[in-house]
C-alpha cells in the first residue's frame, strides 16, 4: 500500500487493442510501468486530460522498465 493511503484512484490505462483498465493511484500506475506491465505503446488518461496520452510521449516514460520484476 502507498504511504499516502488517501491518494485518489484517478489514472486509467489502455492497451493498443482497445482494452481499458483502472482506476489506479499514481503509485500503482508507476508500479505497473516499472514492472513492465505497461509499455511505451500503451496509453494513460485521467480526468484532467483532453485525450488519451501515449506513455512513451509522457513524463511517465521515465519509469518504463526501471525496476526488475521480482523472481520467484
């Protein structure tokens, strides 16, 4: 759980096939990016956005694949 448990779930993501998921907190979104669940070709959206934004063209691209997946 996030340090800030009152963080709002405002983020959504979409895959290129059109499937959409969410809502997520920003911490959850960043975790999805770091773990490789989301790629530069996926899209993110929140209420403040006019349109979906490609992750690779957003500030969140910084987090793409920066943390290895845990091994079992």
